C-alpha cells in the first residue's frame, strides 16, 4: 500500500497549481476613483479644426450586465456638396453582427483575424425614433436599401440644399456582440466602436453626387466626414472609461452610476472602452504644437507591456508628427485589451484612440511585436485620422501607406536590421520580414489600387493592401532617394491633412515634389499584379587576350593564336534580369576575388530590355554578384536568385549541417540507446 | 532441479559456508529456462549466459526454511546510490564497448548530416543570401527556404530515416549491452562476441516488446490529446511565465507522467527479456509494470536520468546562444554534451540490471507463474 501510494503522492505537487488556476475567478469589482477632467482643449493645433460636416451630440447609458446601450443622438450635418440631398443615409454598422444573413457574416463566416464569433453572441442596433429638423418621428419611413440592415435611408420632405444643414435626432439601442471584429464585450471588458447611427459621405461630381454609404464588408473599414463630438456616457461607477477626445466633466449619480462628458474636435469617429480592472499610465509626447498626453490603459497583469506600449506610442506621436503632420489633438489613448479579447478588439485605430495587441510571454523585450502594433495603430491617426482617405475605396492609402511609414519609424527607433527582432543570435528587420512572410507577390491575384471589398479573399486583401503597398513605397523611396521621398511625403501630409486625399492627390504631390513623372512605377506597381523579379542570370570571366583567328586578305592573311599575357586582366560579363512586371532602378554589386566590391547601377524604368549586361576588366575576376545589396528593393520576388557565386562556398552549409547533426543525434538519444 | 550456488565468476560473492540454502525450483517454471548450449565458436566458450546469477554487488539471498521465504522474500533492496554506483562501475568496466556503441551512434548521425550537407550544398552553396541566414538574419533564412520549398521536406526525411534506422539498431545494441551487463564474460576479449551474440539473440524479443509497448504508449498519446485540446488558445493568451506554466502542466504533465511510468516499465521488461529467454514480450511488460508498484525506487532512478538528460540539453542550449564559438569548437562542445548524455543512459541501464538481479517479487510469481 505504501509503495502503491508513492506514485499517487507524486501527483500532489501538480494538484496545487492546477487547483489554484481552476479556482481563480475575476477579482472583486470596486468603485474606481473619479477621473479628473482634462484641462487642455481637445484641439491644440493653431487655428480651428477642419470644417465640421458631421457633428454629433450623444448621450448613452451602458448596462454592463446585458451589454446593451441606450442612446440619444443629435446629428448636425452640413451638405458640403454641390447637389441637394433628397435623403439621408446612415451606417448601422452593429447590424453586421445581427444574423448570418448580413454581408459581413456571409463574407467572414463568423471569423476575423484569428477571432471567432461566439455562438449566440449576436449584436445589433435599432433605431427607435428618428426626426429631422424637429419634424415628426420618421421610423415608419426608414428603408434599408442595401443587401442587409447595415445601411439605413430616410427620405427627406425637404432636400438639404448645398451648404444647408440638417439636424437629426435619433433614439437608438444597441446590443453589443461578444467581440470578434473590433467591437463588443468579453467578460467585463467592453470595447464600443461603430456603435451609433453614423451618416454617410456625399461624393461624386456636381450634378451626380450620391451617398457613399456601403454595407459593412469584411474587407473594408470606415469613411466619414470630420466633425465635432460631444458625448456623455453613463456607466457604473465601478468601471474605468477611456474615450476619444478629452474628458471635460465627471460626476457621480445616486444610483452607483457615473456620468462622463467627453469632447473631441476635428475627428470622424468616436469610440470608447469600459472595464472595471484597467489601470492607466501616462507620459508626454513633444510635438510642434506642444505636449500631447499619451495614456495607456491595461489590466494589472499586463503592466509590463503597458510600459512598452507607452514608450512606443510616445515615439510614434513624435515621429509621425515630424514625418507627416504635427499631431493636432491633446490626447493619444492606447487601450491594451485583456488577452482573451485581444484577438477581437486588439489592433484597431480610431481618431485619438487605438487598441494595441501582441502582449505575450513569447514577445519578450527584443521581440518588438507589441511595439510595432502600437506604432502601427498610432500611425493610423495620420493616414486614417488626419488624411482620412476613403478606406472603403482606397484602403491602401491608409493601411499600406501607414505600414510603410511605421516601418520607416521602427527602423529609426530599433535599427533597420533589428526593427522586429533582436533576441539572442536572431535578428530581423521589419520591412524584410514582412516581405519574407507575405509570400510571393506574383501569387497575389489583386492589384493594390482596388476597392477593398473586391479583393479575392482576406489573405489577398491583407497581403496586397498592407505588405505589398509598404514594399512598393519603400521601393519607390529607394528609387528616387530617401531624403527626397520623405520630404515629398511630408509635403503630402501638410497639404492634404483633413482633405480625404485620393491616389491622384498622392501621385500629383509626389511628382511635383520629386520633379519627375512616376507613371513608369505607379501603373505597374499599384494597378497591376506581380512585382519585380530580379535575378542574376550569368557570370563569366576570361583572361583578356588578342582575338584568335584568321586576319587579313590575300597576301596579308595571317593566323593569330594568341595566349593571354602573364599579367593579362580578366574580362568579366555579368547579366542581371528583371523577369517581373514592375521595373525598378537597382544597384548591382560585383565582388572581385580579392574582396573588392564594385557598385553598378541599372536604372530600369521600364524602357528597354528586361535585362542588363555589365562588363568589367580587372586584374581580379568577379566571383560574386549581389543585386540590391542593402535590400532596399522590397517589391521583388527574386529572393534567393538575387545573388550568385561563381564557386560554391560551404562554410554556411557546413554550419547548417552541423546543426542538423546535433539535432538528429539528440533525437536518436531520446528514442534509442 | 537446479541449485543456487556460488558462481565461478571473478566478481561473484563466495558462497556462504555452513548451512547451504537450497531452494527447489520447479523445472516447468517458464521463468527459468535452460538454454541449449550454442555450438562453440572459433574460440572461447559458447555464448550460454547464466542469467539466474544474482547481481554481483548484492549479498546472497537468505533462507530460513519458512514458507514465506520459500516464496522468495525480497532480500537486499538496492538504494538509489547503489544503482548509480552500479552505473559508474559498468562504465569503468566496459569503456571499449561504450565507446564503440557511441561511435556507431555518431556515425549514423554524421551520415545523416552528410546527406543533409549535400542537399544544402546543392541548394545554397552558391547563394550568398544563405550566409546571412546562418549569421542569424531571420528574413534571409525564410527567403532562402521559400526559394527551395522542397528542401525542408527532404532534410526532414533524411533525419527521419536516420532516426528509424538507429531505433532499429538500438534494439540490437540494447540487447547486446544488457547481455554483457547481466552476465559479464570471463575475459575482456570476449566482450565483443558476448555483445554481438546477445544483441542477435535478443533483437526480435525486444522488437516484439516494442510492438506490445504501443498499447501503454497509446494511453500517453490519448492523455496528451485530451490535455492539449485548448493548449493553443491558452498559450496564445499567456502574458507571463505563470500563465504558461499551468496550461503546459495540464497538457504535458499527465502524458509525461505516463511516459515516465511506461518507459521505466519497458526498460525493466527489456532486462527481463534478456534475462529470461523465451519469455513473451507481453509477460515481460506486465512484470515491468508490476515492478514499478513493488519497487517505486525504479521510477526515481529513471527520473534522475531524465532530469539529467534534460538539464544538460537545456543548459547547453541556454549558453550556446551567447557563445561566439567557431564551427569546430561548437561541434566539440556538442559532442561532449552527447557523450555525457549517452554515458548517463548506459549508467541507467547498468543500474536497472543491478536492481533486476535482486529477487523477483513472489506474489507476481504465484499469480502468473
């Protein structure tokens, strides 16, 4: 018995941590301290915010038990177009999560970026009353012109003339879904985005203007006009709240609820978060308009990552303010969702508030993934928040341009070859890693410049809109010169801030600033599929000598059969080719036997043949050729073929084989004697 | 009838004078089978080991004439220290044999490495990008293999083939080594012949045992499958080391525990098979499991080896990243690690032989004899 009990006793030490984990429930919820109102106004840039086209005054109450909201919204909309508006169209984004018939559900099958919809975790929004300019309730006249209930239209008795204003009052209620696509709840955590009826945007040429109010697609994000937001939230006094803009007032009610009043100016969206366990840490970022408060919210168990996110956010606000446009708002808020909500709610951007992700035991210091996510999401505040291109029609102008720009910033902060990983012997640069992991561009069936919901699938959308666009911009930067390109990017930001630029605006400004036409690159890179495909085709060297053969005629005919002189130099020919669809100027490095490196340039802009021959006469032969030795041409599928040696060298191969030998021998010792 | 008695072996303990214990053994007892003498080889005595001889380092069984003693009460119980000492003794006694087995192991792994080297040379020897990959540039490594998508599969097949081959060869090596440890030959120069004959004689019994051990190991696989169901999600959400430990313990703990038990039982079943030719693999396996209950010390002994193996491996992995050694130094260090692990394994086997040569527990014999 004693002997038999011993193995059982061995299990006991395991029981303690397992039992503790099983018994660990949520910590007790307590009343959180009253937040202090901000002293700074929401807009700190000189001058006024952009003209307010769509301004909202919202009062909303959150029921954290049923995860429902009740809201009252007053929208002041200005018809900034040239045609009268005979109806108003609104986004009701939350209805994307109402049932399996929605466009979003049918396209996503309930999954997005690794998160899955919970069974029964539906969400919806219902307009209970709507009145225009003080008129009667018009809910009976509401229509849903799209394929689902995410677009609502209300016809107007009196069209809104150009320059005119419509004041719309809406009573609505919202059921938050269990979060898997940006908005919703998970346990006690509430991330509340796309939550109120949001008016569309008038687009088009005068005489044919229409509403840009697309259904909520899987592969599209959001497009809205700028305006001012005045939002009052009523939440339990046990919950910490973070929101767009600044807090102007906070007070407690008698019924254990708290009222928080926020204001934001010059933004096109308003989101907020409520959670009982969040803590906040703060720092200042220094921008041309003065200090910006940077706040990071996280749960206590993620405090170590909160410090990292804070440092990255400060660097991003300062970096992008110099690179693109000075940050005009008083606050940048970063939400670090709890791990079980990170897949659904993490990694998303809104004006002045972003959610980050990648907190993991597998991303210690030196694996800069959490920092990258924060820099990326904060960076969106420039391309989505300030420039605010139409993300539905030209997603790459936000996602891809941001991906490119945050790569530049990450390289500056963490080093070009270590901007993603610098851990032990492993190093990885962000740009090169993105290209290495995204697969070959020629296998992506969609061009960059395409409406977001017309992509083949999410994989193509992600690969093309993010990685391929970033690679294209990095390649163009290399082609025209780093400093010139970054200066042109800054000019684009300063000129087009708050103006919803399009591809045409970007190209126009780049061409003007760079002083050259870019059609040779823009057409194939942005509007075609594929990429460059640079390869070393041939290296050949021979000793120089006089030509052999028969020379002369008649009596002067002679046979020449010369040998190379003892000190004859080598005549080498190197042929490189671009068998892809995108031309790109590129540096070619010829390595000689004595170690010297000769740099050549192939200024390929699409004119002429798809290959180039270099000839070199030198006492030493060429032994190695490397195309793009500094790895700046990212929009390229050449990969392994971008470099070639004449003679095999086995040092690296021997090291790899030695690793293989040790791993195999270890496995042999585990399995056998 | 066969009598226990003193062996003529140089390491044997002299017989007790005076009251000679005599135990009658049923000649039909299949646990003890007399082997026919092998025809003599070119030199030396025939391979006919006396597997009933008790462990050389243990005192002989005592018998007081009572029935309980006749059923074979457990006499000297070796301690963990005794088992470890037996391992060290075996290493000192058979250095040439250990060295030869290790060289064979090294040879198989080098052959695999050579094949891998050929494949890698053909793919990358003329590609400077791979040099950067081996210097730690991760994107260069990914790009290199992306350019040769078939290569990784080929390398894994080479490694897999070497593993399968060595596993089969291990059956021979283990049988031979156990035969030498159980019944060391009289003369050193007969060790090789003893080893070879023991390996050949026990190859198929050990192979059959390996097939029977699929049954208990299936339980290990099922335990892992059940424990690892949500492991991916939990690992994804692990923010700190503490978050990692509990899910890993739940997923890996029970199967590791079961593996520990199964591996120990199989080890002792092997000793039993070599010690008792003709025994079925299933019976030997069951006897192995029974021994774990009767002598839980064996689990600690095996655990000691497992922890040592893991510790040496992890220790090397931890320091190797910071060592800026050249290729030759790295190979040398790795071989030191491998030799240390191998010698520990041989020591484990020797300790298992030492314990197995103490009395077999009687209840099992009554039930299954």
